[in-house]
């Protein structure tokens, strides 16, 4: 199983990415606050967190749809070129699959037209090394997405398909461009449980058969358990815990990860943790640890007993690296890890 590592150039990497938006009142909302993420060939990385944590903004930044205020996105080690011509070429290599298949497909277009749209935009017929026709490329993409025989779907419209079939059409539209990386934003959130499994199995098969790198954006740690090689947990614009799926889910180190994991039905051994309040306004990021106003370990006195309560409230944490061992951005975790060796909490501000 391939994963991004220090000695392997990732397919795509966000390095210390900041994204700021100015509100109508003139305040600066920091949607990303130094986010790092790397995805290697044939690797599936799950980007996990509540709504408002910055997952979708990071996904859009990786796609080149949002330009960072600071930091950079690198593609195979080279900074992303934001010129119109370069972005057009780049988006043929990196494709996004949205969660709302019904809203993403044009109800007046046939399935053939929906899949062929990207092929025409990126002139894939002219550049196809095997000299295939547009019809060949559409049929291949539909078949790879599990819609077989593909010609049965050419003249059908979105309203004639099930939810799972519509999601497969979106995936086929992305596959038609032969991308190296697929970014799937909540790809199964609106589907029934049985169909969810089929779509996840499809993504795993595409990774195996086509060597795709895949970023799955989700709020569901249970989904991440079933599909991801690595997990990056986001909170208020930063990655607060990262590591292999087994490490993060079997031995979570950040209180936020533990709270998210406690409500996953499969994790019956964990006592449910109800987080107080909501993710703070990004125009007013809390001092110290950004999670401290909601942290159960601070509220129940655990942080105080370990002598880090003041740090939690006042001392900022450093950024986690995009690759490497299991790490968490947490003052309490740094203390707890001292018993088993030096803390691996972070490398830079």
C-alpha cells in the first residue's frame, strides 16, 4: 500500500496554506490557518472534521479553485501555476466529485452529454494516445464507474437514475479526463447505507486499477475507517491530528478526535462525548489552543491535573507536518507522550 512519505514526492501537497476572506463588515475570516496535507500516488487520505473546520476550503485550494493568501500548493514538487492555461491543464489531472449528484448534473443533458462535456473542454480526443473516439472515451469512463453496459446509459437523463447511479455518473465524468488525483467531497453522504458501500468499494477499486490518489472529504470517521490509508483531522482551519488510519482511530491522541470518534457506532468501547457549543467564528480564533473553549479535557480538569491548563488557554500550538508519524497538536498530548519518548507534536510555527 503506497503512502506519501518524506522520501517520495507527493502527487499534491499543501504547505502551510492560509486562506483569508474579508466579511461584509471588513473583518478577516481565516478559513485556513496554516494547513498542511500531502497525497501520494495510489493513496487515499481522509480529511475529517465538523462543518466549518476548513475541509472543503482545503479541497478547493488543492483544486486551484481558491488561491492561498500565504503558503503554497505543490504538484509533484513544483508550485502550482495559477495562469489560466496552466490551471486548465492542471484540472485535467486533478478532478473533484461533489456530494450533490442530483444538483451537479444538468437535468436537460443526457448522461452521454454530461460525461462528454469535460472530454470536449479539455480536448481529450485529440490528445488520446490510443486514438479513441469521444464515444469510446465516454463508454470507458462509464464502465470504469460501474455503469455497464455503458451504451444503455447514453440517452438516459438524470431523473431516470437512482442516487447511486447519479454519483457514478459524476465519477465517470471525472475519470473521462484520466486524472491522477480525485477529490471526493462527501461522496456518499446522501446515499443509503447499501449504496454507500458500493461507492466506497468503487473508489478502492479505482485506486487499485488506475493508481489514483484520492482525497475523501468527510465528517464521518466511520467512512474513513473503511477506505482511507491516512487521516487528517481538521479543526478551525488547521490539521490537529494526522497519521495512519489505524493509528488515529485505534489510538486517538487529540481530544477533538476522541470526541468525533466516540459517536461512531462501530466504536462501542468509547463513551460518547458531547462537545459544547460550535466551531468558533473564524474572524475570532481563540488564543492558545483553538479547541480549548470546547475541550472536554480542559473542562473536566484533566489538563489542570497535568499542568497544561494555562498553556491550553494562552500558548499557540505549532503546525503539524504533512507526512510522518502519528502526531497531534495538543499540549496535553505532548505531556502524555513524554513518558514514551520525546513529543512529536510539531516542527514549525
